[in-house]
C-alpha cells in the first residue's frame, strides 16, 4: 500500500471515529463550556433525564469594590443579591436525538431576560447554543468551546 493510501485510510478512520463518538450519546454535552465571548464558563450537568447549566467561572468575577458580582439585572428584586457564580442559567433541556437538546431555557444575566433555547453538538468540542423568543428562527446562536483540564 503506498503512502497516499495509508494516509487516506488513517484520515478516514479518524473521521469515522469522531462521528461515532457523537453518535446518539445524550450525555455528550456534559462538561464545562466557555461561551463565545470568553466571559464565562458554564458546567452542563444532568439531573434526572433533564440537562442544566450553571456558571462556574467568570472573567470578571468581582465588582470594582471587590465584592462578588451579583445578578443585578434580574427582574426579581430578591434574586439581584444572589452571586452570578453558581447561578443555574440553563434549565430543563431534553435530548431530542441527532446531537440536539431542546425545550430548554437560558437566562441572560446581562439583561435579566429568559429565552427558549436549544443546543446542537457540532463536534465533540463545539456546542451551538441558540436562544430565541417564540420561534427558533428569531434568535441568536452562540458557539461554545469545551474546556478540558490541562
């Protein structure tokens, strides 16, 4: 077998291995993900048969006075005093098959708004998170990257 055929064979094996790793695994989304802006990391975890996410790292964790940042824009006045770190901002996703999680909600602490949300695992380290109001067509997609311990 010549070198080109060997290289092609290795490439195909790697490609099929990565596709197989994504093949219908509802828990493939579990882990820590950095948002597209790089301002926060969210740990996606499972509770029962639903998936949730909580803020586990913030690029700017404290206010200028050194106190932890809180959910200052929350419409609920009581919740405004809660720290952002540890906040569950993704709720109740269900696995729909084909590397997609649907019927969830995502909370944006920047504006205090809650949105319908769906997630799609593009590859083992890339997650598309789409927040929307009403219909998915009217929304915004953020691309998150999996964080791995070094």
